[in-house]
C-alpha cells in the first residue's frame, strides 16, 4: 500500500475522487437532504475504495512482471511465463516475453559468433605461423657462410615458395573477410564458359605442365550469368585443388553442359578422391581432409563456396563413380541470379 501511495499521479487521482465525493455529498445534503448527502458520501467513498482495490491488483501484477523480468535478466529464469488471459497487462506481459526470447536468441548468436571468431583467429594464426616458421629456418640456413651454390639456390626456391604460399593465404583471407562483411559488389553479366575457363586455368598452366598433368576441357558455346572475376577465382580454386591431388601423368577434365534451367561445370581429376568421412566437411573453412596435400590450408574450397553461394550458384563434391578421383559440380541458374 505504501509503495502504491508513493505514486504522485495516484495520490492526485485519489484527491480528486475525494474532493468530488465531498462536493456531491454537500450538494445532495443542501438540495435534497442529509440522508441523500450521506448516501452520496458513502457511494463516493465506496467507489474510491473499489478503484483503489483495482489499482492495488494492477500494481501487484506489475510487480510480479517486474520480478519475472529481473529473474530473467539475472539468469535465474530462461523466459517469462506466458499469459493466456486477456487485458492490457497480459498483452504487455506476452510482448515482453517475445522480447526476452528474441534477446536470448541474439545473445546465443553473439556467443556463437564470438566462439567462431576465436576459433577462426586461432586457425589463421596457425596457418600463418607455418610458412613463417619455414621462412625463418630458411633465412637462418642462408646466413651460414659455408653453403654451396646448389644449396643456396635450393633454399632460395624454398623461401620463394613459402612467400607465395603466405601471399596466397593472406589474399584468400582478405577475400573471405570481404565476403563476410558483405562489401563485395558483384558485376553480373553474361559470359562465355570457354573464356571463363581459360582465365581460371591461366595461373596454373606452368604448374600443371611441371606436374605433367593434362587438362581437358569439353566446352562448346555455353554461356552463364555471373560475375566473371569472382567466378574465375572460384573455378580456379577447384582446379588448384584437383591439381594438388592428381599424380604426375594424370589428367583433369572440365565439362560444361547447359540446359534451359542451369549451366553446369563438372571438374574431375584422376587423383585419390575424397574420404567418405570428409565429404560433409569439404567446404568448411580450415578443414583438411585425410587425403589433403601437405601444403593445403583448407581455405580454397570454402572461398569457392562463398563466392558461388553469393551468386545463387550451387556446388557439390563427391567421388567419381566408376574410377578413382574427385568430382565437383557447379551449377549456375540464370533465372535467379
């Protein structure tokens, strides 16, 4: 009661009720008689008392709601107990319950994002440390005065390979961060599949020749709707993955087909293929399968998936059914890009 009466607006309302009751009682006594005035006074005081009872009941419900919210904020309850009754307070209670559920979901997502970020930072640190450690060892060996020219050339080649790997890793991480931040603007246009494949193969032609890997492309006049630069990046990563898993003398076959619904790229190699346990995780960041190459960092396939998904394209991976080797399928849907 004392808590209720501390409310200034409630005290003002009760004052007006009391004043009006006295005015009506006095007017009734003068105009009708003392009995009428007494009845007016009793009726007014009864109405005021009834109004005060309703106010007390409402304050009690509000206090219960405030206590429930306080328990939720302090983690003692997960959610508020929903109200099935009608009325303004019940509506307010249910709306606050929806709000607390939404805030709880956001808190869970933020906690998951924080864990994912922490894991990603640890993975990035590990991936950067590997080439840096190799470069430090190479520099230390190069500083020795008794190295032969052949040993020095070999160490310089190793050092250059570590630098290239580090440069590729940093570039890939920057591209992933742009995709995550949503700052990439795709320039969608119609391009020829053959031209796109030529651009995707260009950076790897020398490496493919040195590894004695033949690349066969089965492509006619197919076209697709995409961002050429980013799609070249995605397809190039698939070719790079196949190259790293194909032994000398093997081959990579890229087949393009087109239907009224989609344009499909099929990239196959004659390597070791995927372990069945790795198939559900191939496109996860920093995931390295059982047959992964030693220099693999687990970014290329994840980057390809992000690029393709942003263009409403799909990518799947499996093993060739009648021979050893991996197979990727990429589909572009012109009607939804």
